[in-house]
């Protein structure tokens, strides 16, 4: 008997990416094609940040 619920919708790519990171899978394990919207979302989930967000800058002392 399968443990998956047939009534549960499949996970979205963001959730899949976050789960992959939590399971210790490498970032390049993304199953979606390069430049696809799904790959961008999967990587957002894996990285924990939107792809279009710039990295945080360090606080300046002063």
C-alpha cells in the first residue's frame, strides 16, 4: 500500500526544493530543465529566498 494520499495535490516546486535541502540533497539535484519557471521556483525553495532578491548587504559600522 502506498503512503501517498491520492487526494493530496502534488507539491509545488518551491516546497520540493525546500524539502530537498532539508534532506541534504545537492542543489544541482533540481529535476527541472534549465531556464524553466519550475527550476527557478525549485531553487528559490532550496535557497530559501526569491531568485530576484539581491543578497543582503553587510551592516556598515559607523
